[in-house]
C-alpha cells in the first residue's frame, strides 16, 4: 500500500466501533452469500463473470467508512461450488462404503504380503501393535506387547491369528529370547530346509528340530540362582512373559490353536520344548505354566511319536515338584491327536518308560488332588486300550494285589449318598373329635375372672389346637362360645359379637383362616380352616384335665365326671371319696388295713375284673387294682404333652441307600469313578487268555478280578450312575475264555 494512502483507508472493510452504552448487534447473514443474489434466487452460487457488476473487478475501489454500520455494506467475494458429501452424496457413496468394509485377503497363506492387509480404522491399535512388534524397536515392542496382552485378554474371541500374518511367529520368536537370559544364546530360525542347521543355536522353523534336546544340552545354562537383576534383564524378562501370555490367551480360542498348529507347527514344537525346559526358578515359573497351557490346547491338533522332543519334555514334567506342571503336562499328553480328522494311535504312549508308568500309578493314589487323579486316569484309559500295553502293565505291577484293587477303590470316589423311599403303607391317624370339650367348673371359674377378648382367647387355647388338616364351622364355634359364657341377664350376653369373635380366632391361632365354601347348589358353608377340637379341655399350663370315670352304684349307673388339673388330686379323690380310705400322715399314702366286711370293689369305667367275684375285704388288693386305672404322679418339671392325634396305623416305608457318582445334565456319568470303571473294563477285555502262574491255573482275567467280583457287584447295586459300565465289566469277567 502506498504511503500517500489516507489513514482512513486502513479501516476499509472493518466494522465501526459501537457507541458508548449501545449494545453491539452482530451481522448474522451468511458470509458466503453475495449481496447481488436476490431472495428468490437459486441457492447455488453462480460462477459466471457476467453476473458481477463492473466495479467489483476494480481492486482500488473505495467505500465510505464513516457512515458504514455493518449491515448495508458487505465485503464482495467470488464463490464457486465445491462438491461435498452434503450436497453431492452420490459422489462419495462408493468411497464411504469401501472404507467400512476391508478387503479379505487369503489369511491362510503365511507369507501373504502385509501391504495387502487392510484393517478398519477403528482397529488401528491392532495394526499399530502388529507392526510395532515386528519392527524390533524397543519402545514399539513394549507398546505392542502391552496392548496385545490387553487385547488378548479382553477381545480374545475376536482376536485371531489369521487376521495378522506372522504375528504368531513373531511372538514365539520374542518369547524364545528367554535363552538369552538363561544361556546368553539367541536362537536362529532357519526357514530354508536346504540350509544346514548343524550349529547349536539354529532351529528348523519349518519342520521342527528333532535334535533340539541335544542342542539344548550342548548350551550351558549361565543364569544365576540369585534374584539380583539388572534393568536390561528385567525388561527382557517382562517382554518374554508378555509374549508368552499373549500366545497363551490367543490359543484358548480353538481357531487360533488350529491355525498355529497347522501353519507354524515346526516353530511351535521347538518353541514349546524350549519354554518347557527352562530352568526351574520361581521367576520363570509363570512362563513355564503358560507354555504348558499352550501345549494343552495345541497338542490335540498335532501328531507325536516316541522320539518327539515335545512328548519327552512333557513326560519329564510328571516328576516335577510343582503340582501345576504335573496337571498341565497330563492334560497335554492325553490330548495328543484327539482333534485330528483322521486320529491316529498315539504310538508314543505305547513306548512310555516303565518308571513313568510307576509315577503315573503313584498319581492315582492322590485322593485329595482331583485334577492330578483325573489326568492320570485319562492316561491309563488310553494306555490300556491296546493289549500290548496291558502286557506291560502286568510286568510293571501286580494286577490282583496292586493295580486292580486301586481301580476298584476309585469306583466310589466322590460318591454322593442318596436315599430312595417307597411307601408300602400310609400312616392313618385318629379322626378329629366331633364335639367341643366341655369346660370343667374349675376352668370355668378361672375363665370368668378374665375380660374379653382375653377370655375367649384363653378358652380357644384350652379347647382347640392348630391342625392344618382339620376345620370347624363358624356357627358351631360361635354357639359353643355363647353357651358357655353368655349371661342372659346382661344385654348382649357379655360376650363378643360374632364378627369380632371370628376375628379373634384368627388372632389366637395364626394359621387359622376364615373361609367360605360354596357347596353343591345354593349351599354355602362358613368354616374356620386349620383348627380342631381337643379330646378334653386343657389347663392354662397346657396339661389335659383328668376326669374321674368312677360309676356310682345306681340304676342306671352314673359316672362321676369331675375334672382335676393334676394326677395327685384325682388319686386323692378316688381313694377318699369313692373307696372311703383314710389318708395317713404321709402325703399320697392311705390306710390299707383289712376291712371288717367285703365292701370294696372297682367301678372305674365299667371295669368287670372284680365284679364276678363280688366285693372284697382285701383293701390293699382292691386299691392296687384301682391304682392301675389312675395316671402316675406328674414330676414337677414335666413338659406339656403333645396334642397330636393318635396314630391308628403306622407308616411303613422301604428305603434304599445309594452312593451315586456325579452325572452330566443328560444323565451320563463323569469324573474319576467313571474313568476307573473304563480302565477296569479295558483291562478285563485285553488281559491275555493264558494261564496265570502261581494262581492255581486260573486265567489272568479270573486271577485279577475273582477276589474283587463281590465288591464290584456291591458297587453295581449301590452306584446307579455306573450300572451300565459295571454291568459290562461283570459280563466280561464272567465270560468264558477261548483257549
């Protein structure tokens, strides 16, 4: 700008400052819209130069500044249309859809070029970790391993080796750097089978290294036993642990286990052998456990043989002092080749050393360790499937005394006691009384001293009891209450109204309910469900009143029917008032001297024992007989008797007791006992038919099982879960041998 330009020209195009105390109102019109466009014009800006006035093309045009208010004048500009997803969505649809779906390369080709692998942008952390691990840059490797641990732990079901070529190989190569810490040697991977692998630290990554154990023996271990570590040592050890953990987490998915055992089987075998044979130090124990976990998942897709270094390494773990090593090694050994399309016989198992067989038998003695016991029986089941192996068992163990008794003892392992009942005769109890018991004068006197509703509650407790199987009509209960306590001289009888009385019944007996039963036709019955009448009234303390059943000598005979709260009062009443005996100074004792004339007899409840002989003068004899009708004295600390109805017919039940082993949801047996039954069945089938020396000319099958047959029959009867397997075993034992 020229120096002669007026000062005001510097303010061209700027808004004027608002006046004092005047609010500023900004311009809200679109900034890109030209003032030449009319309201009815098309919203698309025109690019034709003929629509612009001539003065717009003059760069030195001046505009008044002093009178500009920010609304009337706008800065002129030239606009052009730009295609965007908003105004031209059709142009961007293909690109948008292509960004959502990545190409699907042939992941099963382990050498697929990584530049053709496309991962959605939302999964960029996967690519970053994948590439960072392969870069070898320490910081990138730390970053990658940290995030791979998190991903394999949280997204293990979505994280697959097939989507990240060479990831499994890179992780295994990183994990095998444990040899740098243990022996100061880095393993070199040879993928060209034409190149020699004679050097101790070279591995055949394609076909696996058959002499890897010899190579490891030639490399001395330099790892000290102390726990003093440098930063570099700790850093590398952490990387090894993380790489092994990622592999362990990923192979828990069956697809990953199959992929790595199919497309990296050579390197996988060498990797497992190296990790399983690392020195036994606490700081390396986690690595070995993870390696054994990996072996458990991948051996089911792998073949083996007696000279297989992996098989030999797993067998050596059986002698470990670490329980976790033994359990995982057993699972890995028994899983070999089980998931192959054409499963082959595990020839390596057939040549198991005898000392290992003895160790496996010792593992069957660990009753308290279910995992080791179950793993050992899995091995024995597979081992005894072949007659040749059974011959080896006969050489190593004394079958009738050592091996078979142990398997028979395991048939009751984890047996759960159960009981089955069959009712032969149902219990019958006496029917409830049809009448409400009368209230003795002694009890009525005590009740009349109470006020309502306490009086009615006391009366209910003395004459009724809860019984869920019984009921009584409301009208019968209300009438019995009125007849005993209503006083005609008092308005209302001095008793509760019917509604309040029925409500008080439910308050007194918590399980009693007032119900309405619609009978046949128009009949409707109102009942109280859950209570029944007692045979006799009870005292406030819960003891039944004792009634005197002595009949007076009259025509017709009339019973005394006086009621007493305790046996002592009843006995005193009978002896003094009915037999006219004189009481002595000793309480409960009476004068039993011979009477001058026959005046004594028994009139208790129509007793006929002494009536045929007539009256007697032998006071002691008659009093002793009458005493047999009377209740015994009640101890001071006696508990109230039960108010249950007497049983007329006892319930007869036949019971069977079982010791069933666990079963699945479909009813199939499982567990240690089931596996022991299968081992015994294999032995019975595969034992040789020749005579057993030193067993009285019996065959080997008879010699091994004859003394245990009765025990097996007993277990067959008590263990319903194993009846099928034990029945097959007994049939094989009893089958005659063909010589």
